[in-house]
C-alpha cells in the first residue's frame, strides 16, 4: 500500500508509455507483485495483517511507474458469498480497446480507487461491452471480450494509463444523474 501514489501526484495525470519486449526482469517482478497485491488485498486475513485496502485492479502509474501495464483480479462468488473462481485474473501490457458498445452501464454506488482516499459520489458511465487487445508477459497478443463489471474494471484501469481519473467521468452538476439508456449494476 505504501507504494501506491495518491491523487494529486503528477504521474497519475500523464499518459503512460508503451512497454517494449522482451521485458526486463525488474519489470516482470513489478508486474507480478502488482497482481499478487490484488490477490492478497482480497484475502481478509492478509489484508488485515498488512493493512491493505481491497482492490480489483492496479495500474502501473498508481505505483509511480508510467508504463502501459495493469493487473486485475476479479473473483466470482457462490450463493453463500464464498469465493468460487477468478472471473478475470490477468496482467495486461499495452492494452487497447478495439471496439465497444454504445450502451452504457455504471456501478449503482459509484466507483472507488486505491489512489483516491476519499468518497467521490456519482455515477461513472462506461461502455457496457468492450473488446480489448493486449500483450502478456512474453509479448504474445491476446483479445478479450468483456461486459458489465469486468468491462468497468478494465476501463477504469485503462483510464489510469491515459492520465484519467474515474471522477473525471462524473457529471459535476448532477453526480447521480442517470442519463437515458444508462443501466445500473
């Protein structure tokens, strides 16, 4: 947690640079540590022991590394609320949205961010479905089709790579305004 920079830091507002392959050992270790942080932050015992805020995504600019890298770890849950399996658990390099839906969704309670240590009320409209192209640790290209919550998380992290904060999308005059066609999750 001490490596995560907070809003106001200039790195969070700059565009991240593309990653070149092959990766250095240092960059590989950093990317793996970002993913491990997310996994640990969602484990109640580990999170409490080390004082971690739970997160489902972490972008390299959030640790003051202006590179196009982010990690996500989104779990599914069974009827009793127990973790079932990862819906999306990946480290993405040089990610790009190659298509998205016109229909938009937003999280009913708004979004949060590990770099924002305050409540920011408001809806953050985002495309409901996205198609994403990215590279893995070896530089191999992949495509993902995501929708709803997973698409929201990935778009939030992608914004970090462009110097955009989630609250930049909130309607400043009417934070909870539900524009026509916006679906709440």
